C-alpha cells in the first residue's frame, strides 16, 4: 500500500470504528433503560457514567479523524 492509499485508509478505518462505537452505545442504552425500568438503578447509573466517557472519547476521535483527513 502506498502512502496515499494509507492516508485515505486510516481515517476511513477510524470512522468505521467510531460508527461501531455509536452502535454499541445505542445497544447499551437500550439495556440500561431496561435495567432501570426493572429495579436495577445502581447498575444503570454505573453504565450511564461509563457511557459518558464513551461520549467524550467519541468527540475526541471525531476531532482526530477530521485532523487526519486535512493532512
């Protein structure tokens, strides 16, 4: 793979990983909602805290992808 192809592949791969992270978060949100509605609020609260970290990281990943695409 030449440099040009690698330069295109890297942000594309990172974007796909970011999409996967969003999909996983959506699935976890559904489980969290079910846990909360079924009396397991403590577990749901812990999951929400972890998901906040995922959200912060998703923004940083998005910013990094945009910087790589501008190179």
